[in-house]
C-alpha cells in the first residue's frame, strides 16, 4: 500500500500589507538559523602566556535558503518579496515561524529546454524573532 505525504509549502507573510504567498517549490537547502558568538582575545603578560577571552552579545542570527525557480511567476514573486522594506514572517515546512528581513536575493539563470525561466537562487535573511 502506497502512502502519500502532503506537501507543506513555505509561506511568506507581510504583516504590514497582509499579503501572503505560498511557494510552489520549497527551497531545497538551508532554512535553519545560524548563530555566532562574538569573542575577543587578549594575551596576558604572565609567563605562561594564557589568553583572556571576552564574550560580547551574540551576533544576530542569519538564515540562508537556496532552491530552484522554474517559472516567471516565481521569479517575480521572490524578487517582489526581496523588495519589501519591512520585516516579514516566513513559515517553513516544519511549521516554524520566523520574523525576518530579506538581506539578499541572488538568482542565477540555468539553461533549460523545458523551463525557459529556470534559475537557481540563494536568499539571505536576518532573523529577528523565532530562533
């Protein structure tokens, strides 16, 4: 007996305009916030030369997506969401919701006989809430 799993689409939501868009093709890589500590080091003048480590505020989490675009509509929609100058919400296929600011959108055209608008893309997001 074959079982089918329902696809859960990534959803972009703009709380300012209440626009919402479900991606027809989810990103194929990335999607979890990366975190980084801010550390600085100082050497001491002690004979053993031990270092002192100072820790500051953690860096703001970032997230990267990459995927494929097969249609002009998806290309234009991703560019439209990149153009927004406000925080948006992204809900991924795991049901996690993040408040993000889209920092970059980089599409690269890929020649294809069957999909005239085929591109690969990467998207960089700053995560402000939901990590």
